[in-house]
C-alpha cells in the first residue's frame, strides 16, 4: 500500500499535478501489480525560498518519497524506479537529473490501516513480488 509524497517547485507541481499523479500511479500499477483503484499521493508544492537544491537542477526538480510494505524484490523496486523515470520523462519532459526517488520499506506491523495493524490487514494484491 504505497503512500507517496511529491515535493517540488509550487509553480511546476501545481501546473502538472493531475498528469503527474496519473503517470506515477500507472507506474505503481504496472511495476508492483498494485490495484488501479488505490491511489495515495500527497503533493507538497514549495515556494522557491523553501525548496533548496543543487544549482545543476532546473525549476522542475522533484523529490518523490514512496513508503511501502516490505516484501518486494530488488528487481521489482528497480523496475518501479526505472518506469517512473521513463514515464515522467516521456509524459512531462522531465530529465532524469530533475527527479529523485526514495523507496522506504517498513514491516507491515509498523503500519496502521483501516483500524488494524498492517500485518493483520487483508489486501487484495500481492506484496511479495
């Protein structure tokens, strides 16, 4: 059940939020066999003075943080990362230098979802890929 945070320049993020979300979600669905009806994205549009990054990045520089249950293989996680770079590149014209991705896996018992600890939650998709 990936929870995703997207940080970026407010002018850029606000202009592309819907398309960005669609592209990112398609990556989750395809790379992780994630249910299409489950989308958990949080956008954090930041004013320039509050978003400090290296000078060799453009105003479209974006940080994507994805929290997910542990259990996916290295190949599945690398596949997700590659697909995000590819689709955001094609769909939004983002250069690889302007996208940074962090995947953070936690044990299911460390999640609380729909009133129960995550390791007691019944999900309709496979986590161990």
